């Protein structure tokens, strides 16, 4: 009898262990994004000292394409009276630091597309008609400012949530630019997807993907992150088609500036368990 009970306990243990290890999602898998599991890695801080960084799981896209970004620009032109709205977290942090009451409603900001549409068009591009010519649809958008990339994330979040609300479904987590640590963690996964040196920009999936399924973290276009630098700068990570392939390149650039070799990819926090 004891042997029977022991055997039954083992069987139940295997059953529930196997069940618990099956992938579970409490949100739809974002289209075109790859899962980055939680974990820790070694990363250099601003002083050059290596430190251990731990991150929660998140989703990450490949480089945002011209076609994806053009959809945003076209929408802004076609809906001039619509607004993008967001909570000013820096203002809330300042209020909290000053001992004032922190209220998200009082720190909500908005801007009409009519104020943005002309500013959204890439100012610097790698080759003539790069953004407009559809033969470059699957190439990474370049020549966008940090603020342009941030507005794209807001628009994508609002657009999807509006569509979900019309179907009675819950909102998705917001799309956003990766923090530098998130970008570096994804790039630290083996096989960063280097492409052959071409001295020109190539389609977003030209490189061999790393084990997460992400391409071109070491080249093609360098990429904006949400991490602040000095003054109005934001940190840019990775090499571009102008450089030798590297996941370690790091520089700051004013969030209002753009260059022909800097684009971006987006992330979304993961909700659920795998």
C-alpha cells in the first residue's frame, strides 16, 4: 500500500511539474516581437565598472521598419485633430522629491498630431528617397529623433488599445523604447546577428538572429534607448552600417537630433508566466 501511495505521489508530482512548465500567457503575444526571459548579466556602468543587473521578462521587436513608421506618419497627417496623451513621469518624480502631492491626472500631457506631423518625417536618411520609396519598406527607419521614436510608441499603444476596447478586451502594456540595460541584456544573448560589412544599410532581417530571434543588435543601425545621458541626451547603443559590428558601442545624442545611421526598436513589459 505504501509503495502504491509513493508511486501515485511521484506520478502526480511529474504531472503537475510538467503542467507548470508549459508556457502560459495572460496576454496576447505581441505581433512581430520576441520574448526575452527574466535574468541577470554583467554590464558596465558609466564609470566602466562591471556590475550585475537583473531584469524582469519583456518583449522586444526587431528594428522598426520604414513601412511601420510610415504608417504612423500617414496616420498623423490624416488625423490632425487627434492627440497623443501621456503621464509626465519626470514631473511626478520632481513633485514627489519636493514633498508635493503626486497625482497622475494632474501630470497628464497631450499634443495634437497637427503639431507633430511635419516633425515626424525623417530628416536624415542613408540614401535618396529612402523613407518614401517602397523598395525600402523592410529596411530600418533612420533619421528619427528620440522624441519621434517615443511618439511612435505612444501612437502604437493608443491605436491597439482603442481597437481592443471596441471589442471589449483589456488594454495591452504600453510599447516603449528599451532602457539601456534591457537593450544590452538582449544583445548579450549568444550570436548577436552580425551581418557582412556592406557600408550601407540593409533590410531588418539581413543578419543571422541571436538565440532570442533578434537580428542586427551589433550593426545595421545604431538604436535609441530610453536611458538619459548628459543634459538632453539619450543613450544610443550598438554599431551601425558606418561602424565595425559591435554590441558594445555606446554614445549619447540630443533627443531632438537625428542621424542617418540611428533607428530604434521597441519593447513591452511581459505580463504572465512561461
